[in-house]
C-alpha cells in the first residue's frame, strides 16, 4: 500500500513539474504583455503589471507601424483554419467510408498509399505545390492558402479506425431496408461518428491556425497575412524602435492563442470522447 501511494505521488509530482515547465513560457508572455516597453528595459519582471488592458487596446486599435492590422490577421487565420478543417473533413469522410464499408479490388492498396503520404510532410512538396498553385493563379488568395492543405491522411486513418468498429449488422440491416450507401452514410454513420468528427475538426483547425511556412511562401499581400506569419513581421518591426515594443509583441501573441484555446475548451468533451471512445 505504501509503495502504491509513493508511485502515485511520484506520478502526480512529475505531472505537476511538467505542467509548470509547459506553463512557464505562457506566464512570461503574460507578464511581459502586462508591462510597458520602458519597464522591460530593466529586465523581465516576475510579477504581472497593470498595463495588459492598455496594451491589448493598443494592438487592436492600431497595429505596430509597418505591419498589418491585428484584426486583418485574425480574420485571415480564422478563414484559413476553418476552411482547412471543413474541407479536410469533406474529403476524408468519403475516403474513409469507401475503404471501410465497400469491397473492391485495390481497396487496401489505395488506403496504404494514402497512409504513406504521412511520411511526406508538405515541406518536401513545397516546390511542386507552389508551382501548381502559381499556375492556377492562386497566389495571394485565400483559396491558395487553403486548397493545397486540404488532403489529410491523418483524418482518413482516424476515421477508418472508427468506422471499423461499426457492427456489420447495421450495414446489413440498411441493405435489407433498401437504404443506399449515401443515405446510410448521412443517416447512420455520420450521426454515430460525431465525436471523432469533432476531434478531427479541432486537430485540423489548430493545424491550419498554426501554419507558417506555407502562408509565408505564397502570400506577399499585406491583406492576406495570417496572425502566425504576422507575428514574425511584428517582431522585426518592434525591434526597430529605440525602445523595443516587446509588450505589444507579447500582447499580440496572447491574442493569437485565444481562438484555438477557446475551441479546445468548448469542444473538450467531444474531443476526448472522439479520440478514446468507440461506437455507443
């Protein structure tokens, strides 16, 4: 009993230490964002200051000179993240449904070809993807930001694993009732798959929101800059002042964290259930 309690205490202690280490950079960003730029010349304070509200009002009302407005960057990031998440689901659901419920020659070969693309990150495909995007005239457009990123082997794999847990009796009963594949998908499969769909939506939204290299490659227009891409520009601009504006940089960084955090908190129950549970 004593050994069990000691093991449990050790695990909890380790988790607390890891949580503190992960939270420390966020706390420092919060502290820096709550002080003035002049205060930061004397070093990074330990305790929060009283200027967080003022700094947030500043970054929302007027951007750092030479950088896009924060509102524009947030809107661009939201459009890109929602577009990527929605279109990834729209492509992945039919693909996973086909390889899970239909029997046709080459079915597993197609699935493993899709799965093999996980080994090839988009950075490896930058040049051909950029060339195709440019040939289609999609540079500096929201479509160009979203379309090349909508294929997702991860989503297909997760959905296939979930669909494989479906009782075969459901499909047989639907066939006997004269229910076609499309109606079976919309009336039976998708309602039961809501948890995994929500989990994938959260993952893909965060993936789209955090994109940096692809927007940096195809976007040069100020009105198409995303917030993650814009933070790099803001850092460069903030350092050009006689007093570096690190307080505004950290305030913008905190604002950039809010949408994905709010989404995770709002969909936490569905997110955990989708990744851990099976068919009810």
